[in-house]
């Protein structure tokens, strides 16, 4: 991957203070403090609701009344979950999707109660209400202690005069018993106290960051959609991409056949018909027309071969990726150094996508990169097939601009693959594709 060296000369707009000194005054720190401070009353209310309603529902289970009470408890927890996700999004910038909605088996109260009680997300919300309360008490205590002690000690030189004037002692009492007392009242002790407060003040943002990181994990893990639901949604999205890609490929094949080989074959049939009519009374013209038709046949066959190669070339089926990639590397207008290190052939679907990805990337190099050399490396890791193509061209490739790279990323995503593009202006460009390793039959 390309490495960028950054000069640390002072530039307009660059913060002059180190991050550790800026942190106590940054907006993020104040947001995280606000999250911790508001988290305690919310946690208390949620905990009281959860314990009260669950205890009441469990006690009434001997009657039918207990079931709707338990359902109401879970629905209330889901309502608190909406509030907690909103707080996390506004103050921690943690965006958590809403969990899967309830899906009653039919209309009426009983199907709705069943959906609430069978919903895994409802019970995760309940667990959040029980777990978050002790953590919120701990976070609140730690955050308030660090914040108040830090700023109080840091500003001690500004308010230590309160003690001799209004309390009747020299300063903060550090130690005292019936015979001896130690007060922080001389310049040296006041300075040390202020420096101690500075340390606490500088540590507070990082303590808050650690506390709210745990909060973010709780919100993501318990108040968002389950992993199974997220995986199902991802697979549904990937299926849509596969369907759209297949439809686009079919349209492209139809267009290429209609505009290319089909048009040539129609023209060929017309020429042969005319040649047949002239065969008896003008054999020389008929022979010339047959010769031209022969050329059209060759051109049509070449177009059909190119079209078939674009779908799934025979060399890939017969000899695998090594030979197929060697073939497309020789057709690239830029010299390509090829390295393939595979213990065995992957599954046909993975093999086909790898070939298509390499072919598209090499075509991009030929058309857009102005490179003088490129490398194509293909290797195997325990769980992935890695493809990396590098060129020394002008760079500037960006998948976010809706180029062909975005389409490649969607194709790879449909099989749980990843496309990473590193192409700074001026080059070099490094494109890495990671696909899952699957052997034939798996």
C-alpha cells in the first residue's frame, strides 16, 4: 500500500495544541460527559421499570394477567431502547439501527403478545435495563469525581482565599488529628495542588472515552438488530445485487449479439442469397460475393469468441486461473508481471469472479492509467483468495464516483468479498480484492 509522508510544519487551520491538551475543551468530551450525566437518571428509570414490571408479571403468571404484564414490561424496555439509541447517536455519534420489528402471526391481542414474548430483541432490551444500571452508577461516579476534582484542584489558586477568609483555616486540610494539621496554604503547595488538578483534568477525557466505549458496545450489542437479522439483511441485499448484475449481463449479451454477430449473420444471409442468384449468369460476381461473405463469417466468429470469453472463457474452465490470467495479461497494452500461487483450484463461482475482476482491472489500466508497467499477484491464505493489481500510472481512481470499480465492489460483496483501492493522484495505484476461499463442492 502507498505510504504518505506528511510535513508537520505549521499550516493555517492546523491546531497548535497537542491532542492531550485540547481534549478537555473539545466538543466530543463535553458530549461524552453529557451522555454519562444523563445516563444515570435514564438507567434508574429503566431499571425500576424493568424490575417492577417483571416482578409483577412473574408474580401474576399463575393467572392470565401475568402474560400481558410481562409483554408490557418488554414493550416498555423497547421504548427505552429508542431513547437510548437516540442518546447514543446524538452524544456519542454511535449510529445503531432499530431492531427487527415485531411480527405477529395474525391480528388480535394474543398473536401480538406472542410476538412480543418470542422476540429476542425484546429480551435483549430487558437485559440492557438490568446490566446498564450498575454500569451507569459506576460511570457517573467516576466521571463526576474526575471532572470535579480535576477542575477544582486546577483552579485552586483562584479560590484558596475562601478558607482563611470564611472557614478560618489556611487552605484545604490535607491531614489532621487532635495534635497536628496540615493545610495546603503556601505557594509551593498551592502550585503542586494545581498541577495535580491539571493531571486529573487531562486524564478525564480519556477516562470518559473509555467509559462511553463500553456504553457504545452495550447499545450496539443489546439494542440493535441481532447478528442473524443483520446477516439476513446483508444476504438479501447481496441477492439483489446478484440479480441486478445478472440482468445487466444478460442485457449486455443480448445487445452484443443483436448489434454484432446477429447483424453480421443477417447481412451474410443476404449476400449469400444474392450470390446464389448471380451464380449462373455472373459467376465472377458471385465468387466475389462469396469471398466477402467468408470474411463476414470470420468476423462474426471472432465476435462470438470474444463474447463467450467475456462470459466464461474455455481456458478458465479447462486450465484454471493461472492460464486464464496469463492469457488476459498478454492482451493488456501495458506489460504485466504475473504471479500465481494457489495450492488448488477454487470453487467455479469464486474462480469466475476472480477472472472477471482481474480482466476489468487490466482493461482499466489499458484505457485510463497511462502506466508503463503493472503487476498481478494472486495467492491463497487459509480462508481467502487474494488478488492484487498494481500499476505505476497517474492514479486518481475512486470507486465512490460511480466508476466500474463500484460495480466490481458490488460483485465482490455479493460473495462476501472486499475491494480496496489505494490510488492517490500521481499514482501508483494498488487495487486489492479479497474473496472467500471455497473449494469445488463446498
